[in-house]
C-alpha cells in the first residue's frame, strides 16, 4: 500500500474551485484595485483582462459606489423583505430593473448572486407547472458546456460534467437533462424522447462564458425560443454574464431579439461592488401569485439578504455610472476593436485555432500542445490577467472602461506569450 500523502499546510481560507496542491505557495493575493488594474500584496500591478469573474464592468474602486454604500449603511444597512416588510432601496431597484428588462411588465426577485438566481428560476419554473396542475412537467434542460453557478440547481444542470459529477446521482436535484450546444435537431429529438409534458424549462446562457466563450450559432436561440413556445416549455435565459451591457445592449436578449419567460442576472448589476443577483419574471408566471383572492398561492422562497438595502443602493449607483458614462456605447466600440485585434492575432499565430468575439467578450482557442493554463500564467508575469476556460481557451473580458491602448497591449501580450510558447 502506498503511504498516505502528508496534508498540506495552507491558509484557513479554502479557495474556490481550486486543486489545492497546485495553488498553495503561488496564490495571487489582491489587495487594491483602481479602474482596470489590480495590485497584489507582493507588489504586482495587473491589468484585469477578465474583469474578475466577468463582474467588474465599471472597473475597480469607483468612488460613487463606495459613497452609495457608505451613505446607505449610515441610514439603514438593510431590512428584510419577507411578508409585509420591504425596504425602500429594494423597491426602488426593482422598479428600475423592471424598466430596463427585456421582459415586458416583469416582477423582480432579488437575491445574492448568480447561483442563487438560477436556483430561484428553476424552482419557480417547476412551481409554475405544479400550480397549473401539470404535475409531470419537472425536467430542467440545459446545454452541454453550460455554466450556471454551483448551488444545488447550478450543479445539477451543469453542462461542464466535472461540475455535476461526484455527488452519487446523475444530478443533485433530480429531473435534469442536457442537450448539445447549437444543435436544433438534437434538441427537438430530446424533447420528443423525454416528452414535452415532462419538461418544465430550458436554461441557456445567450453566449456561453465559462464553457469557452461560445456565441450562439446564427438563429439557434431564436429557434430554441420557438420550440419552447410550441411545446409549452419555459425559456430561462441566464444573463448573469451578459446582463447590464456586456454585449452592448442592456441584456443580450435585446441583441438576439428574445423574449424569455425568466431572466437571471447578477455580476454586472452591481459590477461586483455588492453581492446581488435576481430573476426577472414574465407576467404569465407572476400573475397567478398576484390574484386578489384568499386562495392565491405563495411562492415559498426568500433569504435574509434578498433585496439587501445596501446592495440595492450600490446597484442603483452602478446603473447610474453605466448610463452617465455611456458605457454601453463604449462596449460596442470595444467589441469592434477586440474583434479586429483577435483576428489579426489568429492570422499571425499558428498556435491559435479559433477566436470568438460577441460583445466585449472574447475567447482565443489554442492548439493542444500549448496549454491555456501555461499561457495564462505567463501573462501574469507580463502584468495581464486572462483565464483558461474549457476547450484550451483564453478568456478576454476586461472592464468597459478599458482604453484602446490597454486592450491592444493585452492582445500584444498574448501574442508575445504565444510566440514564446511556439518556439519552445
Ligand atoms: C452564466 C452564469 N450563471 C451563473 C453564474 C453563477 O453566478 P455566481 O458565481 O454569482 O453565483 C455564473 C458565474 O460565473 C455564470 O457565468
């Protein structure tokens, strides 16, 4: 028998999604941010080429958001929104979001982040059909390579199999199934096989993020929506990455002309200045819960920090910055620049097999002999943060305040790293 390996000595903090032996001793500890840059405790200054986990859209350490949090905490840190209680900030933010929503006349459920939002959307989809008396409609469909966070539902519908596996059953929450990424025929076949009478909803990111920056095949999302309507399946659009401007429109639903039944959001709603997420809900789903009679059902969901007043005040300040600084327009300019720079990169570097850009969101896929993990590490040494994604792909999704020169320097750094790797 081989001896049990020694337990490694590390900090008390258990890092997220980390292979601990690969991480210990080389952690990058961020202590300060300014605009598109970060500073580590060991004195590095790094360009945030991913906007953290696609969240820091307005850049780091913005004084207006700090001021909003400070002012709100001095007034009221928060108060819950259960039953007859509410707080003025949650009410105000929900009205503002309803006005921006791609769904007409939505209700807004607030919570603490993207995984939360996915849990709520999937629960509500199932609740909807139970309330309608269509009891067999319980299955949630998702797409291969999808990432919808890692709470119970996000884990269960994960299209990145390694996130779903290891819990003893096919999915943590029962009744889930996956379909290929862009394949309408396969989706149609799955619906026929499982039976539309058993399917509650389909969840999809408009542009897959963590799965490798995969924009939809032309017409795919529109057809998916049509199939949902035809088969009475709810259409849940996960806009946790794309919401609040990442694709140049407030929501990607606008870019692709979609009218989903439920939209999940998080990250960009506060640009990460406070943990906040939520779900936009279409009238056909919320109206039965708003009827005027005593038999009206209750949606049994909520959490202490749902509609957290300080988080909501920060979100409003963030939306003001997006609007006041015309950042959605800036995203459309940055998309064009990123697209042209990455196409040039692909033409120059034999190690690049594909580049994909949709909004200010780019993926650079590398040949198998050059590992995206290694390239990302080499980029850190040059002062740039990228991230290896599924499919040996590098992620580029900097803050919306990135200058043309900074973006060009980022792509040049990738070029440099790849040219070094190619000659190794
Ligand atoms: C599309 C998508 N959905 C959901 C989530 C989960 O969000 P959170 O990490 O805030 O729980 C993420 C996070 O990256 C995401 O990219």
